[in-house]
C-alpha cells in the first residue's frame, strides 16, 4: 500500500444561509486553526480551497467563507468535500509521544511478545473513535483494532511499529487475543 502524503484536516458540511457560507467540521486540535494552514486541497489535489474566515458554531463545527464561493448553490457544491494538506506543510511533532495519524500507516503491528500481526494500512473513524486497520501478515481479511491506550499501548513511529494487545474477542494469527 502506498503511503499518502496528505493529511485530512476537515470536511465541508451543509450550506449556512444564502451568502455562500458553509459549515465546516475541523479535525485540527484547535478547530479554528484550520484557517491558518493556507490553501487546502481535495483528496486528489485537483481543487484548492482558501478559507477567508471561520467562526465557531458548536464543538468542532465552524461556519466558513471560502474564496470564490458567493452564494448558496456554490456552497452546496462543496458539501461533503474533504479538506487535505500536504504532510510536509505541517510542523514536526514536538516529542516522540506526538504523531500524526497518517504517520501510523505502514507501521508494523506487533504483540508485546514481538509476534507480528501485520501492517497498519489505515486509520479509520466511523464516529465512535479512531480504529487501526491492519492487513494480517499471513493474508486474509483486515483486522480492526480500537485505537485506545488499552489496545495500542505503544506507538513507536521512529522504530516503525505499534504494539497491539488485542481484545479477548479478537483472534490473531499469533494466537493472542
């Protein structure tokens, strides 16, 4: 699997009013900071979006003005578009305990006993928290693990691995869990 160099920062929601404003769900630590990164792109890098202004409208939801969007129909056309930034435009993590979720893709997933589970191929979030998707070393269907400190107690990006303690209901090829 090829590692992407894009990091998801947010997603446009429904239009807000008739003057081209649009709701924006921000995934940045400080939601309003999404407007400070400069131009953002769609997943393919084909379209560029410059946020002219943002204002809070609830937890992690903003109302944004986007350059070139002047009316409701222009905002409607953006509904559901995800906003990305190139990974190299983000600041480096300040210590080894910090990382970007995209940095986990490609890491080896192991048990504490160094049993290889597989490789992290994605970090998903279906609304109930982040989940690591792991391609098993022996092939077969991917495995999904909650990305919590209890299940993933060690994240060692510099060493290229995560340690997973599978919940009891998950069986892995290593026989653990």
